[in-house]
């Protein structure tokens, strides 16, 4: 069953149980749109953490990163994609993969700062 796609004014793309959200400006960039949609369709239906989904998100992708960064610079609300959690209406959504990435980045910076100070 194909998941319906909803276009939203923030982020780049997110996969939920019952739909996929894509940035409302992505249709103006067909190559980027199609690559990102294919990426989102590769995600599993797993609840919570899935190693396959994590590897898919941090590993190599067929998405042209240069075009994606350019897109993000034109549409700054797309940088919300890197937030580990966000609120939509009365619901708070969290991205477990982003939480893990943020944890490792903050840990690495803290260790580096600790080593630099001592």
C-alpha cells in the first residue's frame, strides 16, 4: 500500500506510520523531490528504533547533497529537519535517529572541550 504524501512548510521529509511529509517546495525541484521520496519509502514500519532506518539515514544516499544544501539555504525552515524533536499542534514528535546523532555530537564536543581544557 502506498503511503499518502502531505506537503508541509518545514523540514525536508519525514516518514510516519500512515503518511510521508515532504517540504511544500520540493515539487519545484523534481530530481531532489523524487530522490527524497524514494529515500522515505525505503524506511521500515518499525516503531521506535530500527537499525535499518538508522543506517539508511546516516549512510550514503542517492540524494544529491549539494542540491539539498542549496534547497535548505533557500528555504530556512527546512533546517528543522535536524531537530531531534518538534511540536505540531498538541503532539510532540521525536526523531530517534536525530536524538542519537545529537547525543554523539554533543558527547564528542564535550570530550574534545574537556581534553582541550586539561
